C-alpha cells in the first residue's frame, strides 16, 4: 500500500519531509492541502486535530511531526541514503541538530511570519524582536559548528539537513544571514544545490507570492 503524504509544497516542515522522500526516491501518493475546504485538509483535520502538516498515512497508521515522518520512512522504506545513522552516538548528534533547527531556527522564523499575517492590532512587536534575537544567536552558534562540517551532523547528509534546508532557506528571507556568518551562508548554499532540496524549492516556486514578508528575487 502506498504511503500517503498530506502536505503543501510551500510549507517548510513539508519540504523537510519531502527532502527525505526524494533523497531515497521513496514512492508516495501526494495529497496536496489546497486550502481548508479541500478533501485533503478535511482528512488531515479528522486524523490530526492540531491540523499541522505534514502528515503521513500508511494504511491505518497516521504519523505526525516531520522528524517522525522521516524516521518512519527510514524504517518502512529504507534506501541507500541513511538519514539516521545506525551508531546510537552518531544518531544522537543528528537528532540534537534536528532539534536545534526546529526549535531555534524554524520556531523564531515562523513567529515573525505569523506575526505579519495577523491583523495590525493583534501584532506582537516585542515577540518579533525576541525572535530576531534568537535567530541571531542561532546563526552565530551554527556558524561555529559549520566551520568544520559539510553537513549539519558531520560528513553525511542526515535528518538534520532535511530540516536545515527549508528552515535556513526561509530564515534568510525573513532575517538575512548576511556576511556575518559565512559558514552558515555557505552551508545554505550547499543545501540549495542538493538535488532533493532543489526539487522541493522548484516545486514551491509557484507559491512564492504567499510569503507575507515578500519573497526576495533570488534563490
Ligand atoms: N512540529 C510540527 C510543525 C508543523 C508545522 O508547524 N507545519 C506548518 C506548516 S510549515 C503548519 O502546519 N501550519 C499550519 C498552522 O499552523 O495552522 C512538525 O515538526 O511537523
């Protein structure tokens, strides 16, 4: 039975899962979340009341959270690119970097974007300042880590890079990395050249007008 992925091509967490699927050419049935009235969205809401995506369905089993979707795909459709190393200590480094990108790059980036989508009188400028400070701290920390690494957890592309790719992509649009963090910029460039992520970026191109801060004319 085919794996069903409920997703939107422009969503960063969905791209995280897509990169993993594309890395190993895992076949799946696409269920595009084309707005809250679409059949795919209704099914998402039935299976997962938080209505967050991506969501993977394998027969009776529902898998939520992009990291868990990637772990699940690695178990049920393992391919040549092993996204979570077999060695538990190496796997811990991968999961630690995966948490870093979710919590300290994606979370503040989404906070800034969500704020821009709110009505003017419900905005939270202090929250945006906090989010921008967190991104600066994250970039500075990551710049030191990436000084000696090709990929987030070392020499092999992993789960952590699946999330880093879309999160740094959109973080740079939201709060530019600039020249201050050359190792982060170079890493973002390597991620953009990775065929799995390049494919996800291309598939999302038609939706750039949805970016509330205005998508820059690059990438
Ligand atoms: N912790 C979730 C986060 C998923 C998430 O926030 N997805 C966004 C799209 S990038 C979403 O569902 N947004 C819709 C909403 O917030 O209602 C994961 O790791 O998958």
